[in-house]
């Protein structure tokens, strides 16, 4: 590994000295306390001009202190075994909790003010904050008193947030013994995941068997975490008067439940499309039926191409530049400034993510780079998030940078399709074309259909708890298999240990982030429809996508879609995305 594959977090702070960082965290809390002292109990009496000043001061606090907190969190995600990182992460978590407590009064008092005087939302001086205020007004019926909100924040730190961190720590520090080319090796989880895409079918099978067999041994850990997080959410739903467990998610993602219901109906109706692809892939792999360890596998006739870090950079930058020169330049800047961490090491958080840096008008990306085509797509995906951050941080105030998950995935998935288009344009053989098209559908099927299975499982988890039943590991495993088979039918042979697949899915453990799964499905079909428009309109479409990304959270997905002539509450809209996906299957089938 080279230095260029390790991110440079020093750009976030004036000094990386831990004592200086600690002082910044202390100052973060102190300034929040000053803000609270100045405005608490007074928002209802503020004139419009003073209200704007208060909102700008709140945003100013974010811009001033986000980087120090971000430095601590990212340092820990990069290596949870480092003693300094552990200490700073813990202090940062406490800082976040304290700041949330100090600022808890804002939404409560704003909510009360807006419920009594809703016309304030249309004040010209508050135009930049209009949708931010609309979102607060939507939450008003579910808000509690300030003291209750502060107690909940405190409760969560050592409750559901601790469970979420425990699951991440436990998974990231697991090691697995596996034989590779006659040699026994001990690999971290991130490296084992890379084996799922190996051209060696036996190695893929053994990697899956080893990982999930070992995760299953810790079923009591995973079940306890899931049960605690879910039961906490049910109690919070009662306290906040949410009509069902999904309401909080719908409000947080700024969407209508009708849109999600239409989306999931389309998924169930089109499960046969996914099963059709699985059977085509089995044929391409000369198999009577796919096994679960074939889902992410490359096609056997494709050369086992490896990409160096510099080659990955070249391909991804070219893909984005083909769409827009400015965006391509920003992608190249992410590499040049070392804002991407691709090195594989023990203690590093599993998976991949992008962290927005609003004040820096940039972002940081973490992934485990295994030199395979899948890693290019992961990188293109996360860098799409970075482009989203580049655009909205330049156009919006921090209050309008709280992106709901449904729209948050727009830039990332569009980036995947741009990379796919770029790689397809360079293919010289039928086998190369098949491999890329199969990979597109592996991703699409994995997100749209398999993630939908996660959604179905989560609904069942809450239903089960409400009935007063106990969720142990085997019970959750049985529910997972039923949800999975609802999507895949009989198109896949599953290893028995795959019943433990749910254990590693961080979405089930995220504190105060229930139903994190459907936004991925939403975004995938949403972007496939947008991509169809791009292919029809060409360069005329570029400013439209940039406008969507630059909007941040200043408009709801419904508003953004309406500007493009879409009705996301109608099944017909979601079927457009399925039609585009079907065209990719047709392209693949033509090569068989």
C-alpha cells in the first residue's frame, strides 16, 4: 500500500495534537452553551430579522466546529484499535451528545412558534430556510418537552448508540482463518469480503461459509443488539405518538408514505425480473443454478483483471468527466488531496462511506480497496456522494445540508452508471461486455431486490415485538430467510449459514435510524429513471442533475421530482426505473 491510499485528515484541523483537539471539543460545547443562554426561551418573541440571525448563528456553529469532531470520528473509523483514536472518538461522542442537549430547545421552540404562526414560513427574509422550517413543522406533533428531549439524548448515548458502536467494533475486529492457495491465512473482515468476488468458486464458497459460520457463533450478541435497538424504537414511537414504526423514517427522509408503499408494490410485482437475471447469470456461468456465493462473482470467462489505485483513479475521473468537466475535476481533486482511504487494515470500519465536510466544501471517503472491478464501482459510488457534498455545500446553508437518505443516494448511484457506461465503451470482447452488464445487475439486484428483503424483515421484526414475542438469533434468522425467499424465489441455492446474513448488516443497528433500507431502493429506481432521461436528453440533462444535487435538503424529493415532471407517489414512476433495468437485461441477453 502507498501513502496516497491513506487519507490525510490533518487538513480538517489546525493541529493534530490531541490536546489541541480536546480544547476544540471543549470550545464546541462552550459555544453551544452560550448559544443556548442567548436564545433559549426567547425564540417565540423574536422578530423575523432576529430569527434569521439566530438560524445563521446555529449554522455558524456547525461551520466552525464540524471539522474537529469529524477528525476524531474519522480517525477512529480508520483504526478503532488506536489508543488515541479511541480516546478522541469517545470525547467527540460526548461532545456531540452535549451539543445536541444544548441545542435541543431550537426545534421545540421553533415548532411551537410555527404551529401558532405558520405564515412565518412564507416570510421573504426566511426564504432560504423555508423548507427547513416546513420540516420542523411536520415534526411538531411528535416533539416532546425540552427536558424529555435532553434525557433521550443522554439515554441514547449509552443505550442504542452504544449498541450500534459495539456491533461495528465487534465486526471490524473479527479475524477469520482460511486456506488460500495451500496456505492458511488469518484475514480481517474487510479482506474476507474481497474474496466474495474471487474467480475461484471454491474460495468464494469457503469465504462465505467461514464468515457466516463464525458470525453465527455470536448470534446472542447480534440478537441482543437488534432486539434492544428495535424495542427502544417501539417505546419511542409510543412516546412520540408515531402511528407506526415507519413514520419517523418517512418524516426524516422527507417523503410521503404513499410514495414508499407504491415503490415496494412495484418491487414485489417485479421480483420475477430479478429471478430472470439470476437464471441468465447461471447460464453465463455454466451452472444449473446460482449459489449465494455466485451473486457477487465475476463471470468465469472474464479475465481476472486487477486495477491499481492509479488505474482506478484514471477510469473514475474519465467516467465523471464524460458527463461534466467540472464534476470530473472535483473527482480528481478528491484523489489529489488524499481525501480517500483505501488501505485494508485490521481495526478499520467495514464497508464504505462518504463523510461530507460542509465548511471545507468537500468530503472524505473510506473504503477497503481490493483492486477488483467491484472496488471501482464502490469508489465511483462514494465519490458520487462527494460530488453531492461539493454541490450542496457551495449552494446551501448547513441547515439545508441535512439530506434525507432517499435523495442522498442520487449522486452515488448515478456515478455507478456513469462508470458502467465508460467501461462498456472500452470493451473489446463479448465476455468483457457480459461481465460489466452482469455487474450492473448484480448491484441493481442487490440493492433493489435484496435490500427490499431487508425492509420486509424489519417490518416483521416490529410486528413480532408488538405481539410480545421474544427475538432470539434463530427466530430472526428464520424471519430473514422468509423475507429473502420472497424476493429470490427458487432461483438461488443458499448455504445454510447464510441465515446469519442479517447479523452483519449495520442498518439494523443504527441508532435513531430505523428503516434505513428502503431509501437505497428508492434511490436506485429514482436514478435509473433519471439516467433514462440523460440518455434521451444528452448534455441538456447535466444542469438538471446538478440542480437536484445542489438543492441539498432545501426541497423535498416530491418537489424536486415534480420539477422534472415525475410523480413519485405513483407506481407508474417507479416502473420507469424497472424499464431501464430491464433494458440492461435485454442488452445482456443479446450477448448470450
